[in-house]
C-alpha cells in the first residue's frame, strides 16, 4: 500500500512538473511586416497569458549570439524564454496552439520556451530558424505558433506541430494582405473547432489593427496602449471603458474579464521593434510591460545595454520577482481583481479602478507615465538611428532615469515602494 501511495505521489509531482513548464494559458500575438508599419520596421507583439504570472527580463550570453528575453521569475535555471531578441536583429515569440496534433498519439512535451531560447542563441535569420525546426526530431512534441522577424525584412509565423511546420509569410500579400498576421490559440493549418480558443480575441485584434494600419500605421505605442490595455470585445461590441468611464472615482463597477485581450492570467506584454534592412542590428528595441499589463508601466530595452538592464525589470531577491511585476501584481490583487469570496471571484474586474471620470484610474495614471517614457525613449532612439548605432553609455543613462521614474511613479501614485 505504501508503495502504491509513493508511486501516486511521484505521478502527481511529474504531472505538475510537466504542467508548469508548458505555456498552457492562451496568448494573443502578431507578426507585422515592416512594409506596413509607420516607420518601415517589422514588429512582433505578444500579450502573454500563463500560470507563471511572475515575469522578469534577463540578458544572456551563453551561445553564439547574446540576447535579451522575458523569463519566468521563479524559473531558477532560466531554461526558457517566452519572447526575446538577439544581437543580430533576430527576434522570436510564440502562442500555444490547440488544434495541430488532434490526430496524433504522440505526447505534447511543451518546451516552446526552450526552443525559443535555443533559437535566440543560435539563429540570425528566419532561414536559420527554419533549419533549426527541420532538425528537431519528429514527432516534435510541440504545438505552437512561433512568430519570427530578422534584420533582413523577414517576418513570418511557423505553425509547428508533431510532424513539422507550415510557414505564413507576413510579407506575402496573398497571405497577409494588410501586412500583419495574428495568432491566438489556434493554427490556420489545423482543424478549427471547439478544441481551440481565442477566436474572439483574434477578431478583436484584427479590427483594432486594421483601424490603425489603414490610416496612420502601427507603432509600439499604439499596440501597447490601445490593444494590450483594451477592454473591447469584438463579439459583444462592448467597450468597458466607454460604458463605465463616466462614473466618478470610488464607484466600483465589476465585469467578468473574459475574451478580452488582457486576461486574468496576463503576465506581460511586449513589442519587439526590428530594424530596416541595412541598419545596425543593435538598434532593435523591446518595449515591455513586465507584469500584469493593466497595472505595469512600459519600459524599453536594447541589446546594447547588455546585462545592465533596468533594475525594475530584472529579477530581485527582495521581491522574488522583478520589482515592476511585483508592483503590478500588488495593484491587480488589491485594487483591480479584488473580490475574495466565491469560486469564480477572481474573474471579476473593477473597471472603475482602472478608468473613471476623474482620470484617477490605474490605467489612466499609468498611460500618462508611459507617455513620458515613450517621449524620452523615442528621442534616444532617433538619435541612435541618425548616428547609425546604439550607444551603451547613452542607454545606461536612460536606464538610470527610467528606473528612478518608475520607482517614483509607483511610490507617489500608489504608495508602492520598489527600493
């Protein structure tokens, strides 16, 4: 009997070990060709949804190319990266897919993060990534949509299942007539049906993207502020900010947070802005909301900054997390999703805490703070582009400023102390 109980415990442990290493929650992502962005540079976007809600940024120098990636703060070995960029201008992200391996008996291993970490350390072009995928033993144990850009104009999705991948090129007008591709949690090369998820989120992004792409063009700021933080549902046609935004502050108004781009398990949102063909790859930029996106202030990073990433986005032992993720989760738990009783209590979000007539909502305050960061970051970015190269000293000076600005913002606005 003891032996059977022991074996049962082992099976339970193994189950959870596999479970937590797999990107099991939905994500919303996009690959955008430089032909259709406002400044001619390709972009990747990932709104990450996961059980691993504690996130940080980390610099790696353990392969052929150095790289910066988003990692799980509690992943002690830092063996997986969930979106990242490297020194050659190559960048990658993923979304989980649930409809590629429906007729296969092979197991899903769920090591997308390890694949992305390997790719960042070894790939320079999307062709390099294709060769990498071709060399993975089949059945692959994977079921994911990998989005990739490089320094040569490459921009594509690879829907990768047990037996291989199907490529969707964002530069091909027959595949991407508006210059962008969107993936939530199903693959276009798989069977559509109840097995998948994210259909509503897909159409929400498509509507919001088209409005911008067809007029002024897409920018990282548009995506991070107008999509990542959007509470519009394309099926119901309800925009929660518009419905409840005229209520005065301290007038709690709860709605179920379901089928919107930000979700209960949203742990971060990042836009990687690539380079034009011929530009220095060290100009590639990662604009990141580390932590629950509705309560996290955006911080940009560059590969040239190396290991001197901003203090607020790096793992910190004091918080067992990155400081900015700690702050965002504190606001999420205490102000935004603060219902405590009931099985589904955590599904209810207080819209008034985010957005109100007095403009004292958390998202309203954070947007104003971010505008200052975008302004200074864009000025630095333009200076470096005009010179033709990123400058480590200038980046470190910006990091010093943005660290203090973020620390002061959470302290003054929300009484959250990060140092």
